[in-house]
C-alpha cells in the first residue's frame, strides 16, 4: 500500500511501540537482573540495580543445591519423546482428516437419538452404582459398566464428520486442566505401571507418579490436539493429486506417508515440533503435581526456590534464567523456521 | 495387454449420482477419449478406472481380471494428471524412477529405464533439476515419463494439456499421438476440448450428466450424431438447430445444420437474414446471421467473403447434410 506518513507520526508510533515492547519485556528483564544480585539486594524495594553489586553466586548456589543438569536431562527426555510419540499419532490422524475427510456422519441415527442413547447408558451406570452404594467389587460388572460408559460415546465420536472431530479435539483444550487433576492424579498414583524414572518393575508400589512412563504419554496427550491441528492445516495445503499420483505409482500407504507426504510437509512438521517442544518445555501444572524428583523437569526445578520457608528471589530468578536459557537459545536460532512454519500456506 | 470393461458402473456421492449405470468396453491398444461438458462425470469415470474412486455398484475388469475392489497400485495403470502432480521434493530423475522404486526394481534397471524415458521425452539435460525449475511443458513431459517407465497395461490421461498455453498444447498433442503409435498401449484420455478429442481418438465417448450419449470414431460422431446433444457438442463452431416450419417440412421436430454446410448467397436462397458479427479469420469467415424467426445462425464461408455487419444475405442448407431430430432430440435416419 502506498501511503504517505509524516515523520512526526512515524516517530510517535515508534515511541509507542517501544514503550509497549519494554513494558512487556520488563518482567523478564527484572528476573534477569535479580538473578545477578545478592538475595538482600534483589529483595529491596525500590530496586536500585544500577548501584548494587553484581554477583554470580546465585547460580553457584542453585547448582549446588539442585542438580541443574539432571533437570535438563529430565526435561529433554520428556520433551523429545513426547514430541516424537505425538508425531507418530498425529501424522496419520492429520493425513486421514486432510486427505479423506468424512463430509457426512457415517451414522444414520439422529442427534437426538444419540443423545438419548448416551443419556440412557450413563443413567444405567449411575443407577447400578447407586444400587451398589457407589462401589462395585465384582470385576466383570466393573468392566461391563466401563463399556456401557465408554462405548456409546466413542462410537458417537467415531461416526462424526471430520469438522466435528477437529472441533472435538480442540474442545479437549477448553477444559481447565485442574478439572481433570484429581482423576489423573489418582490414575498415576494408584494404577498402572510401576516404574520410577525408567527404573525396574516394583510390584509393591502401584504408581506411575514421578516417572517418565507417566510423564511422556501425558505430555504427548496434552499437546496432541495442537499437533494434529497444526499438521492438519499444513497437510491441507498439499495437493491431494500428488498423493494420488503416488498411489497410482504403486506406493503403499507407508511409502505414501514416509516418502511423499512427510518430505513435502517437512517445514510444517518442523515448526509443529518446535512449538510442541516449547510448550512441553514450559509446562508446569502437571509437572508440579505429578513429579517430585526422578522425572521432575525444569519447571519443578524453578519451583524449588519458592518454598514455604520463604521466597528466595535471587535464586528463584537464577533458576528461572537457567531453565529458560536452553529453550530461548533454540527459539532464537529457529525463529525463521518457526515464523515460516506458522505462516506456511498463507501465501502460496 | 490392456482391455478395460465397465459393467453397470454406478458412482454416487451421498445422494447425488454422478455416473448412471454405465457400460463401456475399451479394446487393447485403443486410444479412447472421454469428452463432455464440465460436470458430466468424465473425470470421475477415469478415476473409477484408476481406482482413485470406489464404484458404488457395478464391476470394472482389466484384461478379464475383476479389479473393482483393487487399490490403484494393483491395477497396473499409469496416470497423467492435469496438475502434473510431480513430487516437488524429488529431482526429475527421482520422479521418473519413483514407480520403479516402488516396484522394487534393481538400481541398474532403474537407471537404464530412466535414461531411456529421458531420451524419448528430451529430458536428458534436466534430470537433476527439481520440478519447480521446469516449464509447464517440461513438467508435463516428466509426468508422462513417470507414466511410461512402468510399462502399464493402460495409460490414463486426465486433461493433461489444459494447463499449457495454446502453442505448446498443439505440440504436446502430437507427441502424445506419436507416443501412442510407438507404444501401442491402451490410452484413456479425458478432455473437454473437442479438437483434442477429434485429433487423438480412435474412439470418442461423449458423456453428458453421467450417461454415455454416443460412442464412435471421430468422423462417425461428426457425420452421424445419435442425438442433438452430440450434434451440438462435436463440431466447431456449433451446429445450428432450427425448429418450426423448416423442420416440419422435413418431417422432424428440429433440424440441425453445421455452419460449414450452409451456402451463402447475396441474392437467392432458402432463408434470408442480416449479418450480425462477422469474424474474418483469413482461412475462414464465420458469419452470425440474424434470420428472423429462425434465430441466429452461424455460417462458415471461405476467407474471401466480403460480407460485413448489416449486409443482407441468403442461406441454403446442403440437403444431404441436414440432421433431423425428433421431439426428444433423437436423430431420425
């Protein structure tokens, strides 16, 4: 657009933009400054960071008290494995939705009928539980109830149109995670596999708390809707004719996915991975609730310095800087890829 | 070998029927062109043969083998797409080699076949380029190269020339015709361009609204169209249709006369009219004549006709070449 702007107007806009930018940057700036101050200086208000001495002691103390590299290792394991696992599920899912979408529901039952079926099956479950005083000790009855509870809903989701499925996936991100904390905490605490870290099987303690066996799938599931959505939008940009050509050329489904689709969608897949890595790296809610040592990531490492015994601002800041440094560096070097991926397809 | 037979094939998308109970036989080595207006189902029909769409009912056999439920890869057919559908991340060499790699051919065999195809299609100096660095015509050649290396039972072409400019289109048309003569493989070709259909086909299948209107050689369709639709679709400019008295005089509901079968005269003739638009092409002249109750008639004369806008002319149809149709549009013979 050819639009002439006066120098004064440009200057004003520049100043406004800088002010907004600095305001937004300020908390990070403060954290970065506090990390290099002594505990008392960091705590004093008003802040006078120009005259107070600079120090590196916080980093030393933090490293001494909690093994930073151990947390980096844990975070890296969770982030990378959950991303890879996510791709394994998301690429086929996005492929099927992008290239053979269901335009119509594959069920001939009306919405009201489905509502009635689901309501009736839930009612049966609750009634049975009520009559048994809310506990079922018979394994068979338990399994039957679970099937009655899960199957109609699953079939209903299964028969929906692709657009509905996409919305449904996104809707799982609309619920506040705290709402699911207690069941997931109990599942982690009481059931399932029995590992600490990757450790050996210990049949005496039924727990996947604080283990990679729990955290990796959890982190994958948390971000799966976003991975599928992003990949879906990238795949939509790829002409279906090219995949059809591959089919005509004798490619199996596996070859079609690995030799044609994936290489073509590589920029999109890369930026999806990058975003997922950033999200998983910074995830705190579940990490803080479900880990405490063996599989604790960097968000747990930061929280160690916000303790009931008092706030250690300088050490907390130092830990924060240490925790975000790696992802900041990765983000800095991959920003072109990230921007390119996020705007992929906007301009052909 | 490559004979294809369709029996009672129906294709419906939900409630909408695209192909209605269609039967068709394509003999080995034949060049068959599906032609029809857009939305007539010609591309869908090709995709049904390819296996990219599943038939709702009916059967498709290739060389006597029922392939109705076989995936595209198992049908032994090659397809050239309108959009070329080259793999953008592979070089020309890898594009052409892809079907051979999928067939698990050994490296030496692949190299030889790719080199042969590249020589035939004049692509030898482009083998290490990516499709993005090629012109439209070159991309189309790569697509054809990818189709020929696997020596299919039949080639399927889905409007392969419609993305090319006019000059290139004529050249590629001849190359495809040449290719058919050399390979002698069955080819099924979809186009909406009747010139492509007339020049390439051994047999033309005219489709309309999911039904076959007529099957025949190009000249059969031109000389003896089975109905008004085929008569109007084949031939350029379009056949003139006249109802009313001139048709009734010839015991028909409608008569059709091709623009080239009408004689133009300044002073005498069966129908009188006034010239509207006159298109002087040098070799020919197309006159659009307002002929009172008959409507606008298109007439093709030689290049020297001087008639222009507003001139009064007389038109006489060639009695031997008048097509007569009944009230349902079916040709009367």
